[in-house]
C-alpha cells in the first residue's frame, strides 16, 4: 500500500488495517518514497505444555517434593 503524509493524518485507520493484513505501507512525500512502515513481527508466547508444572497431577510425587524439585537449590540455605 502507498500512503501520503495526508493519508497518514486523515486515513490512519486504513493504514492500520493494511498493517493488520501484513502489508507494508510506503510513505510518499511529494510523490517520492520517504519511508516504509512494516508490520510488527508477532512472537508467540511459551506453550502451556512446556511449563514444568504441566501434567504434575499425574505424578505420584508429593506437592512438597514437586515444589522442591522446581525451586532447585535457592531455598536450601534458609
């Protein structure tokens, strides 16, 4: 998509919709390209199944043992 400086001011909603469609927007000033606005890279968060506590209910270990295993050595010195 190409947008002039005036379009950025008065039609920003259309520019945002183009970015939502993963289109790059070329910014024109007096008919010449001055810059390009690119959509942000979307990074997905960590998966729930990768968390250490996922599936811990099926374990035969006690809650205290599970927490000790998760915490590691940082509470042993207290």
